[in-house]
C-alpha cells in the first residue's frame, strides 16, 4: 500500500469514524509524523488497533534474497545482503538519512569497471551510466544535494571544496565516470588536478 | 629473536616472520608527528552476488575467502612490495593479538564472528610486509576492509594508496553497488563511499590544561567522532585520541578529506602546540614535574601495567617535543608505545608470559631502552 501523501510504502493506517462511515488514511512513517500521528499508542482505540496491525505487517517485511526480516535488521543493525537495500529501501531511506546527517544519495567514487565494460555508445552506454550514477531523477536529486553543499562551501569560503563539488556536479551532468576526465578541469577551475584524482 | 625468526619452537614455520616486531612503520617520525601520530584511511567493500558476512553460511564465507585469495595473491598492495596472505583462523592466539596491537586487524576480526569461533570462521588479512602501509581484512564485517596506515599527517597519501588498491581489486571482482546508496555495506552507517578517515592525535598538553573537551565539542559539531587508541569503543589511553568522520554518504571522499585536513586537523594541531607553549611559559614547574616524574618512574620501576606505561610514555614524549629531555628520543618513545603491549612483549622475549611476568618484563624493557635518557640542562 502506498502513502497517500508521498507515494512511498505506507506503514501506518489511520481509521477515523465519521458519522456512520469509516475514513481510511494510509501514510508512511515520516508523513505520519508530519501529521502529528505517533505510533506510540496515544491515539483513539480504533486507530491504535489498526496502526498496530499495519506495523505488524511492516515487521514481517523480509528480503526476498536472503530472507532477513526488517525486524531482524532492527535487532542487529546489520543487513543480510546487497538486495536488502532494495527490499527495505522505503524504510531504510529515512533511517539512513538520519544516520548520515542528511546524506541521501551517493556521490564520489564509482566502480570503474561497471562503466568501462560498456564500450558502445547509445542506449547501452546510457543504461550503464544509469547503473553507476543513477537514473535522471536520482541524478537530479544528487545534483540538488551537491548544490546545497556548494553553496555552503562558498559561504564558508572553502574554495577547494567548492571546486571538488563543481567537478562532481559536472560529472553527474555529463554522465562521466572519471571526475578528472579532462586535463583542463583543474586549470579551468583554478584548482589542483590531484583533487579530481579518484 | 622473537618474531623475525623464520621458525617457531618445534620447527614450525613462523607465519609472521616478515613482520618486524621491534619497529612499527606507522610509529616512525613524519610530518607533524609531534602531534599527529598516524593517519589512516579505510574502505568498506562487498562482493556482488554474495550475502554479507554476518548472514553467510560457513560455505559461502569460504567461497568468498577463496575467491579473494585468488585475486589478492596476485595484487601488489604497495608497488614493489609483495603482499602476504594470512589466514586468521589458522594463526595462534598470540599472532592474532600481535596483529590487533599493530592495528592490522580489528579485535572482532581476531575473535571471529561469534565468541569461541576464532578457529573456525574463515577469514584473513593481506598485508604488505615489511612496510605494513596497506592491509586488507577479508570477511570481517564486510567482505573487504582496505586500510592504509601511515606515520604522521598523511591522509592524502593514505587515500591515494587505498584508492589504487581498491581499483586493482575491482578489476577482477564485481562490487556490491547501487546508484543511490553507493558501495553497499553490512551496516548502513558505512554505506556510500564506505570510507573512514582517521588521524591519531597526541594531546597531552590539552589534557593537562583540561581542554580536551573543547576539542571533542568542536569535533562533534563537525560530525566527527573522537575515539581512543584502539578505535571504536575504546577510551583514550595515554592522551592518544583518534579523530574520524562518522558519515559516509552524500559527500565525496575528496570533500571529506579537504574538510579534515584543511580545517579541523590543523586547528587541533595548533591548539595542542599553543597549549604546550603555555605550559612552558606559564606552568613550567607543573610541566617539568610531570615529565621528569614519568622519566624517573620509567627508568626505575620494577613492575608496570600497560595503562601506566602508556601514560608515562605519553608524558615523556611531551617532554621530548619541548626540549626538556637531552637525548633525542621521540622515535624510541613512539616505538615503545607498541612494544609494551602484551603480545609484542611476549614476541620480543620469545616466550609466553603470565600477567605478573608481563608487568615485570615491561618495566625491564622500559628501563633498558630508556637508560641513557637524561634531563636537559
């Protein structure tokens, strides 16, 4: 079930009795928090009951590859396999964002061989770029994240950092794997080439 | 004597024959080493198509180990330096402890996944010997933990080292990676770049002046963790503190590095150096008493715990950087910081020692190595 507000996986169901009819609302945890709904059991009985049921469903969420349940992950703090990141993405995303102090998308080094293995141009190359750098929506989100960092670096007069961030933004826009792909990168920015040296 | 012997008693080969027990490369004198003892960069990586170590069956872990043995046996971790593969699960306890003390493996890696499984969990470390500059743990929390550890302030060098080893490994294996989350790790706190930068700082003057808390607060404001000599979960011992990044996702490696080496680290170095100057100019009696008292104890004591030895050596090291000691001794003192630990002591003496014997042996080594040290006129 999708969240009524953001489209992510809904984990909370709120049921309100209006006259003789019941009004259902489905929310993910962060939107529920935004609406002032806590899941700690302070709501009217109906809501609480259904909420608990929805949470129980979330607890049975499991990775189709390794079988680890989300509850199992919460217990140990360790995921079971790379596929867990996909299986739990909706719930993991906000948790990771908190733990990573606002970091939502990966920027920086990428596995070179993923791209290098695709020699051709056209759709094949585009797919490879998407595997490494993300689909266009994800790349936009990464660019936004970097844009905020760029502003903060400039405001703090950290110009070396700003140059590195600009390189990374250019790389995302152009879909290149190597941040220092062109030798003039450093010269153009007045930066030092070693900063693009991944 | 000890570790450099090609064989052990009974004619068994010594797996750590190439490791120089008496000399720890990352404790040598280098840039800014009056304050920065060492710099470390580590990368967490996992192989695509395999479960993470904690959820893998014994057979899967063996498969990962053998696959990586095949790949890493051919890799040169440091150009021109042959890497040595060490199966941790076949090493005896003292060798495992020695690698922990040397910061080449984590205590968890020495113990194995579950307590009591030290001899069964298939796991390894690959080390460039004898320089020890680069090492790779296999089947720790992640399939691969690559580390470069260098003396003094050398984060740039450590990053370059570890980066090129990473590229070399990646030529023959597929890493678990996603466009959104980057390099996928068993614990989401390492996801993204999988990188951790850390510098080991010696801050005796700030501790004496009660100002370490200020450093901790400043570090906290910049999302940096402050840990002890042994890293995660350890308390500061002998005024040694490790400063490292806590977040791994959303910023590039270079931005993180720049933040550390251009802002916080130089500031802490400057802060400690000023504190040392203040001790010299305003609290000289306190400073001299602390340094010379430690020297006296180190030269005369008959029994000593590791903790006390770390503290005394720390204070002597401080005196050495401020010219209170006549003999140039920073290198000797730094190397002693490693030699006083239990596994090193036992390898140096060539026999296993009970705790009481270790305390006596520790005091004896310290007396012998510091016998010529005298106070400045």
